[in-house]
C-alpha cells in the first residue's frame, strides 16, 4: 500500500513533467514507464553480477560489456549532468530497449514506433525526473508488490474514459475476479481487451503468491512467455501493457495488436481462463464483425459481442470472469436474450455479482456486474448464485477514499463454499436462483428481479397529537420571545 509520502513524491515528478510541456496523461505514463523499465534492466543486471560473483557461474548479461554500452545502465547515467544524460538516454538507451529481445519479439515490434518525448530544449527535465524516480526507488519502493502499487497509482491518473468506452478496472476488483477463477501455472490466460494489462498482472501476482514455491521448470517457461495473452488495438496501450508485464517478470509477453471482435480474430477453443472488462460503448464496423459472434447474438453492441467472443475463445472447461454493464443482464432485445440464453442453457453460469455504481468513479457512474461462467458446450447451469455487493472498501463518490465496509472478503469466502449458500433467503446479500425461474423470466440476470426487500411499517402518531405538539412548541417559542423583549426594555 502506498503511503501519502510516496504519493506526494509521484505527484511531484508528475507535476515536473507537466511543467516541462508534456501534458497528455497517456504520454506522461508512457515516458515514465520507459524510465522504470530502463531502471529495472539495470537491477536485473546487478542481480546477475552479484550471483556470478558469489557462485562463479557465468550469467547471461543484458548490456554488452564494452564501456560505451555500460554507460547505458541506469546506475551509470543517473549521475551525469543534464546534457550528457539526455544524449545517452535519447541516442543510446532508448534505441537499445526498442530492439530488446530480437527483431521478432512482440515487445520490439510494438516498441518500434515508440518515441522519446522529453523535450530536447529542457534537458534538465530528464535529469530531474531520473533523480526523483531514483530517490523514490531507493527510499520507498521495497519490493515488487510496492512497485505494482506505484504503477497502479500512476495509471489511476488516467481520469477519463477512452473514446471507445474503456476505463481502468480498480486493482481490488481485478484481484477479486482473479481469486474467484484461481488460475494455475499450467493454464493459458487471456484478456481480449487488455488495455494496460491489469488483469494479466493480477493473474501474475496470484500465481506467484500461491504457486511460486511449487512451480516446475516447465511452469516457469510457460509463465515467462506463453501463459499470458492480451489483445488491444491502441498502440500506446500495447507498449504500456508489454512493459507492465515485463516489469512483473513476464519476459516474453504475448501482447498483440488485434480488434478482438473483428474478422482478424479467428481464435477458438484456445484459453483456460479469460478475465476482462471489455468496452461498453463505441462505434463498430458492422461489416468487420466476425460472423461467428453475430450468429450467437445478432447485434453491433460491443458488450454483447465480447461475451460471445469469450465463449468462443475458451477451451471446454475454460473459465471466465468478466464485467458487464447492468443493461446486459436485463436488456429485452433479441440479442440480449440470445447471449444470456446461450450462457445459461449451453454452458455453466455460476455467479452474478452485482456491483455498486460508484466502483468505476471518477471515470464513470455506470452500474455493472461480474459474470462468472465455465464453457461446457453441454449445459450445466442448474442454479445461479447472486451476490449484492454494497461496498468494496472505498467510498462510492469521486474521491474513492478507503472505508471500513467491504463485501469482497465475504464474496470470496462464500464463492469458495457455495454448498453453504443453500437455503439462504432472498432478503440476504447472497442467494441461489434456480435455472427454471431464470428461463421463465426471459433469462433476466438482474439481481433486483429476484431479491426480496422487506418493508417495515412505520407507525406515526395521530394527526391530532402532532398538531397538539406543534401548538406546544409554538407556545414555548412565543413565551421565549416575550421574555427576550422584556429584557430589552
């Protein structure tokens, strides 16, 4: 958890960059990400050198050993004056990281259009930012988890939704969804609308936390390259997501430029786990939509098409946790009903977790829910677990300040023991609904359709008593005024 001191230091660095003329938040994050990545390379090199010195075993190196190349390391150039530092970073380091991993890697492919945006006329700005980041790392960033929190805080400064309806999913919501699916080291995990790769990073953290000590060499090989796949059609987001994963030890992330619901994506039956918060709005070229999706849900609405996509891309037995706007749950159009029926009747819908509308503030106030299902191709839904999340540990206003109320631990505990949910009343936060009842209601998945609300009768005093009380209060006021007037004479 970041302290106020750390946040203030990040804010100061951010303000320096803005004052230097870089005012687009995406660009600021992109440039800071490059610098953080450059520093992480030197940290990895220092670790390899330390191990080599202790063990005597030669280690592969990131930087060539000639003096000019060694000057590209953060620990070397951070002490240079502004002019020389700018020359080294812009002319040597930046081209070097753009070609890392070879010409055929996804990272080098998406980095080839990356631009070093620190203004040449303000070389002291780069020096100031490098110094600020170095102090932040040396004094405050103690481990990988804190580095992740730092990056999350920076991404949180993207305060407006994207033009296609994207907005960041809060980390604690992502972590909840990942914990529900509990991915394993041997599984292939995908986010077809990955943005900054938040769901993939949360999956990385989950696997490390629960399996790091038992992972085999094959698991680690999978972890470093083939386990995590993300699709995105924003080049800047692709670069940020690739570096985000590399900062979290995924050395060969599979991050691809792809419009997931278009004809260019024919992937089917390939993934064990899908985690996503797909765009809810945005223009879609009807001619470009993959017909396999419209065959399931005849629509141009992205939120419905993505659900059909998730089903198609999962292996049989694969699991999905995705965020959908409330309209998906109760929409009455043919397309809405078709995709809900597809998931309920032909696969195994396990849970609908209704979230409060403030979860995505300050980006948006839209009401959303998490759908959890398993692809079977042969049904399996007998009843669906509903949960009415009322608090997520943060206030539901634009400030999103930490509060004590938090339903997420309860959600995880109850989802982990669904047998114990049998018999709960519909007046409680969680309960089961039989599939037959859902089908009778047009496959409506809105919790309000099934939740029962107890209305308590409120008894008020007779009108005559209320009037008498008002007269008494009026008499007391008149008496007080008379006494006050007497004191003034």
